[in-house]
């Protein structure tokens, strides 16, 4: 029988409760975002991208904030990026010491400032270095290693597909997360699920599906259509941890205003714990629209409240602005 999203499975010897996963989210996937996904049922969570060079050279903020792992959030995979195998091995050792269960290497990020260093999607053009990085991460950490990549740099380019085959056959990776769009597409256009399904059939390692999974129904259909080992929920989970619960339970749920605001308050409190009130006040501004979008108020009211939240002088003021919504 075909697996279901609620089936247990193993990735690199790590036992996972289900096949619903929080994807790496650059600049977002810190410990409390991962913990939130796990609270709502995700079987695994990936961290945001972490610089292997920053870890290797002991950058304080990277080591204390981006590498922070909450004791209740496991299993967790820390995603690294970089282009130097020796540096990757050193960084991977630090990741293992921090308590991660797996290491993921980003070979799909299309952002120019990442690619120009030879990291991210640039590695699609350098399979030798890509394989050496995966081997180095495993050697340095002793942990299972996965890789996240795109199918190519631009339409007509199959370098990502070829790299996926070489990585899988090298024995350096325990699995692959594949976003079946070209790097030049970013997040636009339709994912090539037919190509992804072919890779699932051809590759000797588990292949996790990323890209275009905005809703629980869509993620479930893509999982069944492609035969993926698991689905990676990215932007579809922003301000919507209920998507994990729906995928695991199979039941759709519309959270109440109180539940939405309780969750946002939890995020605010975690942000303060993570960054301190002043820095969290700036950092959390990008979170507010995700939660406001789910409130049962008019678009005009969402816009007005959102503007007030962005201009609030501190997080106490943010909470005061949110309080009247509970009386709606």
C-alpha cells in the first residue's frame, strides 16, 4: 500500500512520527517557529539557513541565536550553506555539539548574494564541490546529511537533476529535498511534479517534496501524486500552524479569533525570550500580517490594524492594540 502522511518512517536512521515537515525558511525558521510546527504535529523541522563560515569562525550571534535548539523541538535538522568542504566539516561539528539530529545543506537558494559566493544554487554547476560538501558535513558531524536543491538554474537546464542523481549514488546523503522549479523561477510558475515523481522512482534515497504547497489539500494531493517520502511546508505555514494539524489529523480546522491571537501572543513572548524586547519588536513586524490575514475582519480593518502594529513603539503596545480583537 502507498504510504500516508501519518505513517512513521526513518530518515538517515532517525525515526520520524509522520511525513509532514516544516521546510527551511530563510530568516524565519528559528527555534520557536520550529517548535510551533512541532506543537501542531510536524514530524520534523528544518532550521533557517545558517552560514557554515559564521559557525566555523565562531560568530557569536550565529552560534547563540541561529544555532539555538529548544529541548522540546526535536527532531530537528540544521540547514547550512557554504562552498568550502573543510569549513563545512567544522561547522557541522558545531551543529552536532548543539544537539541537532540531522544536517541539511542548501544547494537551491537562488538569491544572488548567496550564489555569488559559490553556495546555494551555484553548486548545481559544481557537482564535485557539492558532493565534497555533503561528505564533509557527515564526516565533521557524524550525523545523517540531506541536501535541498532545485532541478536546474533556468528552463532547459537539468543540472539539478543530474546533481541529485550523483549525490544519491555517492552515498553521501541520507535523503534529498527537491523543489521542482528552476532557480530562475524563484517561487513563480507551477512546480514540475511529473519530473519530481520520476526522481522518486529513480533515486535510491528518500525524496522530500518542496514548493507550491500552500494548503493542506494541495500538499496532500501533491504527496499522493508524486510518491514523495514527505512534504515540506514552507510559506503555507506562515501564521498558519493549523496546516500541520490538518495534515496529520486529516480534519480541517478554522481557528477562532481567540486561538489566532493566543498563538500570536505566544510568538511574541518567544520572540522576547529569543532576542530581547527591543530587537524582537523589530523582528516580529514581518509576522503580524500572517496572523492578521486569518482574522475574520474586513480587509480595510486588517490594513488599518496592520499599520498600527508596524508603528507600535514596543511590544506592550502591540498587545494593547490586539486586545480589542478578542471582544469582536
